[in-house]
C-alpha cells in the first residue's frame, strides 16, 4: 500500500450573498447588472447563482487563517462596495426573512434554466444561501478517510453556523431552515461510508454512466471530495453573517483535519457510525442549533450541544497553535456564549415587536462588519 502524503491544509471559503434593496428590504434581482463584460466584480471572479438576487464569491487558496482573514474581508468589502455604488446592500444569512421564492427571477443562463426545468418547483424554491469551506488534502485516500470520519461532526459544525430561522415571512421554529429546503434535492445530506477512493470513484462513475449526473459537481453532500480540486469541501453550513463566524468555523475544520492526520500517523482513527444515527444529531442541529441536545453515540447518552462542541474543541486544541489559528477559533466560544446568527435574528425580531425589516437591517450591518473596502 502506498504511503499517504500529508495534507497541505490550505484553506478557502465560498460564500453566497443576498442582494438587498435597502428601501424595501426585499431581495433584488440584480446580479447581471453587477457583472462587467468579463463576468467579474472589480478584480474578483464571481459566480452567478440560480436566482438573480444571489451572488457567490470565493477566496483564493490560502495558506493559513491570517491570509484567509484578509481575503475574506476584501471579498466581502468588494461586493458590499459595488452593491452600494448601485444603491443596493449585501446580507449574509441562510435565508432571507421574508422575500418569497415565487417572486425571484432565475438567472438567464442555460445551466440554471436547465436546472429549473429538470427539478421543477424543487429547484425554483432554492432561495437559500450557504458557505462552503475547502481544506487542502492532496492524497485522495486520506480525503475519503476524512470524509468518512467527519460525517460524525457535521451536526456540530452545522449547529454553529445556523442563520436561517425565517422562511417566506414565517418564524419556522427551526434554526437552519435552509437545510430543510436544500434536502429536497437529490444527493444531499450526509454521504454514505466509502471503503476507499476507488469505491467512491466507482460510485461517481456509475451515476455518470447511467445519466444521473454529468459529473461529480452534481453530488451535493454535506461533505465531499471536490470533483476538480484536491480539497475536501464542507457544504453543510448556512451562510454565516459575520466574518468572525466564517473564520472560526474554517479554523475549526482545518484543525479537525490536522487532528485526523495525526491519528492516522499513529495508526488510529475515529470510530465510524451509521449514517442514520448521525442524522439524528443533524436534525437536532437543524431544529435547535446550539440550544439543543445531541447524542454522544459512543456513550449512547444525550448531552447539551454546547458541551459536545466544547469537547470537540478540546480534542483539536493541540493543533491550533501550530496552525496559527488560535485567535480565530476562539470565536467559537463567543458563539457558544452569545448564540449564532439565527439566535441573534430571533432576538432582533422579538425586541422589534416582530419587525422582519429590522432583522434585514441587522443582517446588513453585521455582514459588513470588519470588511475591507477597495482603495
């Protein structure tokens, strides 16, 4: 058996943002007007999304969290600046509090029009926004090993990212309603266990050969090996509202991979669990965020989600200093103490007497906190 190569642990973030009309607080279908003739926003490549009121930007590949911080602050600053030049605003959250999916214009590109035609209303209602974190893992066997293990931690990270308590003007009672909407699509949620890279590749090839998908980009699991890049892509998170939250979650995921590599070097790994057992915790994260209780499947006992997340932080703590990410990952404790974006949105909603427009203003203000505007 070939010796596994150590992961580079490079890191990058993709974020999907909401384009907001600051007068009405509604989503604004405006992505085509923000793009120049090269399909760029200022000096950054931008990806239109299914709806014209969405815009996706991704950082470059970063070596560490300090570089990622600068990249993400400039990325958000670039899109906020350009939107403001057009009389618009940008917000980051898993769902818009009250804009309705039926009123959104689909981006006039063959890819998106084809998706709506194929998926019907399931595709049309995807008015949701996520954050994807890429961790550099060049060895494909180790990437599969990490995917198998990190499935167990998906609920813990999802709980920290929750930012979608509202949908179509309703308080849903869930902290991540985005996750519910996205689950209507095929090939979403938790992946199954794969013995090795060859088993995963055979699975993808079977889907391609039978016409289910054109390529691996149509596998939308919570965690997957990227079909082009040498990264493990974590896709379970709502679009978090603040830069600090995004960096904290990215730092935690990077530290988890460093921990798993150390285990593997010592001929150890983390116990694997059935997908349907992990799904029990995933549902609890969607419903309650960090306020709920999750199951420690090793002990077969319930514990507060906050307690289990702190336990995870203790497990990866030896690797945080060597990664230089201490000041970023420490923000996880702030989230645990003061709540996620979903919790803050619900507080604004309550304090404003049920004013969803006040929630939108809150999201706009938090989204641009700490960004670096273009010179």
